[in-house]
């Protein structure tokens, strides 16, 4: 296999991020060019839930991101965060902001996807860790970054390696999209039954509710007044405390967890980002002995986890997730910045999760958690959250349907974790030539 040695700067160019004034940023929902910041760049992934936007007239054509660009965090207060990168595998209308850059492969000199995988390799990560400079803030310079040496095999081999690794990434992406669809289905069902009360409205108006008769029979055919307005007759409005069986936070050892690189995973607020999502690169650990001594904070299957406190001063944005079935871990704990919640069996964990993440309760949490020195919710505020309590038979029916959807989401997440581990094991062996392309193709065919 013929190879040639080049520097990264020989086969790519650097598109530097631009610093925009606060007055340039557009409000939520406004049109414009998406602005990627260092906080949006994860480990091979992009977090776009809080992406900002700038007017398109402020962005030059050359600064617009293109397919196969590799966005990278050039500056960070964390040695682990600096150098985080992700390759755009499809066109996306955006640009990079201050403290970031985009590495743009020259398609005449290198296969773009192959270069993306080289930049995800342990060798490149090691270079970042040894060449980032600074004390409070770690920085990467263009010279240090583009001085990275790499060996390029012939183009056909580059293409084959990119195809092998890309096949695994494609399956991971397919699982992610499927999970989005499954969650959307569960949310749509929840909204229809417990926010819009569609089956009750239909029965009250003499219309067919569009449900199988056994399900339709579970809903009343009239409404009654409540503090939430009209609700189905026989249902109740109370506080979360009335339906909770468990509410607790966890803890961590004296001195923190930064010195531990193994043990029992400890989930912190930064990992509460949504159903079926977990950034493994941010995993913290506590010693097994500490975990065994914890009186609170052991995570159980299908627990609902709520972001307790932290974030920007004066602003609380709640985040929730529901975990279980081995995802993200078969055994784990939470720290003191996370609540673990369990509802009474008559309500169910699925109803609890979707009710807490409904617009009504999310807004109530924002109001209660904002305006204090450290934004967040204390346990009394959590217990006081407004809660709609439907009949047991209706919540039981929802739990059965939503439970199957959640189970499929968690299963796909576990499969994606396995695929990512497999990809990460193959990547350095293929890039270095230790593993031949034909052997990797044969191994994948035998295991899938």
C-alpha cells in the first residue's frame, strides 16, 4: 500500500470563527445563519438545542459551513473540551463563532471523510492535548494544529476506510432519527390525551374518538372546572408531591471526582440533556466503596432525572431525561445537582416524564427556578409543581403504549453505544494500517 506523509496544513485550510457583538445576535425563532459556539461542539456530535443565529448579511460566503467541514473548539477552559470536533456529513446552513474554527479538507488532496476520521483518531487527540497552551484558558493555534503529520494511503484505500467507518456512523444516525420519531409519537399521544383532551372532546360532542373501543371507553364524556381550567370529569389536579413515591439527590466524595478515571459512573447536570441522549465523553466516576456507602442517589431502572441547579446566573432552564434498560449504564449514581424521581405505580414513570416535560410544567419550573443566586429548584418547589392526575385506567393505558416506544428508544441507544465502541476500536487500527481494509470488511460482515 503506497503512502505519503503530509502535514494537515498541506491538505486543508482553516476557516476561523468570527466574534459577533451581542447586539448582532438574533432572538429565538428569528431567521438567520446558525452560529456554532464551542459549547455546541461535543465529542463527534453537535448540540444544537441552544444554537444562536446572526443576520445572513454579516456572514461572508467563505465563512458558511460546507459538507465535510470539521468544526473544532479552538479555545476552552477545559483541557478535555479544547479540540472537541465534529464533521458535518451533510450540508448545513451555519458558521462558526469565536473560539471555534472549521477545518476544510481539499478534496483534490485527500478524501474528505477519511480526513474527518483521522482527526477523530487517538493520535490527533494526543497532539491537541500536548499542543494546547494556556493556564485558565487552553488555546490551539493554527500553526500547532496544522503542523500535525499524517500518512495518506492511496485514494482507493482512503475511500474504503471512510466507507467502513461511515457505515457504522450511518447506523448510529439512523437510530438517532428513529428515536426522534418514536419520542415525537409518544409526545403527540400524550398531548392528545392529557393536554388537548381530544378523546373527551370527541365523546362530549358525539364524535368518534378514533380509538379502539376498549380505549375509548376509558375516557369520560364530559368536563368539570379545575384550577387548570376545564379537565375531564373524574380527573384531579394536585401537586407532584401527592403522586411521588421517591424524590432525592445524590452526592460525591469529599474533594470531588476529578481524580477518578474509573469506578461507578456518576451522572451530573451536564448529562441531563433529553430522552435517549448521553455524552459519554463527559462521564464522571465515584469509587465503588463510595457508591456502596451512598444512602441516596442510586439510579433505578426507568428513573426520571431532573436537572436541579446551576447554569447561567438568574436563568433556570430545566432539563429532564428518563433512563433505564441498561442505558446509559447498567449501574450508576447521580450527584448533588440531579434529582431522581419516581411516581406512584398508578401514575407510571412514562406519564411522569412526559408530564414534567410538557410546556405547562416546564414554564412553571422556569418561573420557580429563576431569580435566585444559583438558578434551580429546591425539593419543596419540585413537590409543589402542578400535576394533572387522570384516572388510573387511562394512565395505565398510556404507560403500556408509551412504555413500548421508550423501550425501543433505549434499545436503539444501547445498540448505538455498541456500534460507537466498535467504530472507535477500528478507527486507529485502520488509520495506522495495523488492520487491513479487507479484514475489517470481513469482520463486520461476520458480526452483523
